[in-house]
C-alpha cells in the first residue's frame, strides 16, 4: 500500500508533467478521435485521483481492522505490548496520510480555480 500512496503523491505533485505526457502520447485516428488518450486524461483527472485515494484509504481501514481482529487488539493499546502500539501507529499514519492528501486536493482545486 505504501507504493500506491507514493503513486498517488506523484500524480498529485506533478499534474502538468502527466498532462504533457498525454499530449506526447496523442495518436488520433483519421477522424481525430483518440479514445486511449481520452481514457488516459480521465485516469489522471482530479476526480479519479480522489476516487483512488478513497478506495486506498478504505482498503487501509479494512486492513487495520483485520489486523486488529487477528492480533486480538483492544481499542486501548497497552504501552508494554509492541504489537498493539504498532497497530495504533499504523492507524495514525493512515489518518495522517489521508489528511495530507486532502490538503493536496484542496491546493490543487485552488490552483485550478485560478
């Protein structure tokens, strides 16, 4: 999941480069249609990125819940049990990553509005 978060960060940090790549890959047919390039631009669009992050955040939430069940972790971690403390740290990291993503989305929207 770390690699997926990194991919989302790259997509949000460098949208202009991804758009230039789409322009380079453009190969319209004789009627001027380029369905592959249209799909590419739809895939790198902000709504799709938001959807991808939401799906990733949901997957992390499910993963953490399953880990808590398997490891029989209570809601309050014990300071002396490293497994419980590690699971709480993972949940905190996921929440922090989601907050950082939301900030990037807000910044991207502000830039787009300008």
